[in-house]
């Protein structure tokens, strides 16, 4: 039995719905910038199919998650009112699917982040070896999580572990969240360093700090916002009587992840559009630098995970 009441579950659903509503607002703007031209409503040519595909995949996974959260919360409320005790041996398929879609979303965005880091680092495999190991570790944890919840949940339910397991397989979810934190911190730092070097080289061409300021805002909107949710989510697994906190942070984590992805697409697209309007007043070398920087900053789009 999970260590929280149905009232706490309703509260968690309410907060998740608010986070999902904010995410859907960012999704509309994100799809606009990915699908249509900067200065109007003509279809963009060419469309960034990779970013568009990821945005739609995250939307599908997020929709599955919030739908199951709502359905299971209603079931819990009905059980509480009728004092019905559900069969504990029943396969927890809804919890399994919810955990899996969340982990899959994190793996998608982390993988895309590692790929962009690889591009920025001149396709150097050495530059992404460290985060790739942790990404594979997160994938293994996801597979173990599915196996645990489907096959071994009854056998392990009574075993003592140092983390909370009343709400899910904490012994595999905690290393999963630790791995995504490491991936994000490392790749973010690597990307920032490469961008900082690119800007430093161009100081003789551009003396403005606008690009540096923009990079700082991009990093805040992506990595910092996501880590503000992910790090507490990791910590509460180790805290006694924290099932309700785990539920709340777990349910808002996915819409926050999706929102950070969308926000960076929006910000970089707006920055590119503003830059296009200034091109007629810039020299050729400045234009080339702006193109390079715009392509670089879009690479930070999935600091997430």
C-alpha cells in the first residue's frame, strides 16, 4: 500500500495539472516556431524535423502520464469512499506505464543533449564518453524498473532498502535520477565552455555582451529550471515519510522537462528572428558569427533532463 492518502493524491494531481497547463502553453508557441516562418505563418522551409519530432514525442508521453494520473486518482477516491480494498496481487500496470513514460522522456532529451554536445565538440567521442556511460546506466535502470514492477514487485515489497519503496521501485529510480543529474551538469558545463570560447574568439569582431547574456538566460531556462525540480526529487527518495513529496515531484517532473525543452526552442527562435532583422546593418563577419552562435545555442535545448 502506498504511503499517502487519496487527498494527497488529489493535491498532487492538481499541481501536475497546473504544470501540464503551463507546458501546453509553451508547446503551442514551440510548434509555431518550429513549423512556421519567423516573420509570418508560412510553413518553414526546411523544418527542423528532429526538434519537432522530439516535441511531439514528449507531448504524447506527457499526455499518457497525466491521463493515467487522473484515472488512477479517481479510482483511489472511489476506493476510499466505498472502503473497497483492491487486490494487491494485481499487476500495477498504470504505475509501471507512468514510470516508464517519464524515464523514456528523460532518456530522449538526455540523449539529444549528448548528441548536440557531440556536435559542438567537433564530433569528438571523448567529449561525450562520460555522459554516455551515465545515459546507458539510466537506460539499464529503466529496464530494471519495468522488470521490478511487472515481475518482482511482490517478492521485493517486504525487503528493507535505504530509500522509499512504498510508491515505486526506489532502489532503481534513485540511481536513474542521479544519472540524469550527472548527465545534465556535465554536458551543460561542456556546452557553456565551448560557447564561451567561441564568443571570446569573436570579441575582436563584436564587443557587445548581448550574446553572452543570451547564453546565460538559455542555460537558466533549461538546465537550472529542470535541476531545481530533479534534485529535490532525488533527495526525497531518501527522506522518511516522503511518499506524498515523491508523488508531487514525480508528477510535475515530466511537464517541467517538456516545458524547458519548449522554452529553449522558443527563446532561440526568437533570438534568431531578432538577429535576422539586424542583418542589414551588420557586416558579413558578424552575420557569420550570429549564424554560428544561433546554431550553437539551440544545442542547449534539452538541458533536462
